[in-house]
């Protein structure tokens, strides 16, 4: 949950910076070439942030599947299907991801932007904060991506033979 909140907070700040760069050309603050370079830097940071978050989600799900292999095997021995075990393992990751995404948007993203602004002495009052539809889309996209990323490890964990585990 904390890693998702940190990632979403970072994306919130990236959205603010991207909007700020969109307002810059022609204002004299940055040239078009500087804005293009800064957008590439934002793209690199975004790719790094999302890559680390994806690896983290997969590793946490795999660890959860390994940690719950005996409980999953017991549930399967008592009649649960492999699909039900898979859904349970994936849901165990999606619910905290939703909460982490919501906390990452507010207060996390807002506080991270305020902290960066305070440290750098920036003009935060001139920045355009993300629109509510962007924040809702960010939360929903986070939940969908976590669900997709966790489905494979959860599927593999739910398919273990009961006899070999118990």
C-alpha cells in the first residue's frame, strides 16, 4: 500500500510538472528546446517510477502467494477451486492498491508537491493542479494495472497441487 501511495504521489507531481511545462512555451521562462528536454526528463522519470512499481507489485504478489500456499492448499482441499484461490490472492493485492492510490492522490501527491515547492522555493501558486477527472483516472488506472500485474503470480500460486503443498 505504501509503495503504491508513493508511486501515485510521484505521478501526481509529474502531472503538475507536465501541466506547468505546457504553459511555459512563449512565456519567456523556458525556450521550446528547454521544454522539450524537460519533457524527456519527465518521461524518463515516469518510466523509471512505473517500472519499479510494476516489479514491486509482482514481487509482493509472488511473496503473498508463497506465504499463503498452505492456506490456499487447505482452501482447495476443502472445496475451493483454483480460480477462487487466484481471485482471492489477486483481491488481497487490489484492495490495498486502491487505498494506496487514493492516499497517494490526496494527501500524498499534494503534500509531496508542497514539500518540493518549499525546498526548491518554486512558484507553486502558478502551477495548475491535476483536474479531478485526471485524479480519478489515475486511481482507476492504478487499480487496473495492479490487478493485471498480480493476476499471473496469483494464478501460478493458486494452481499449486494440494498434495505437494500439504
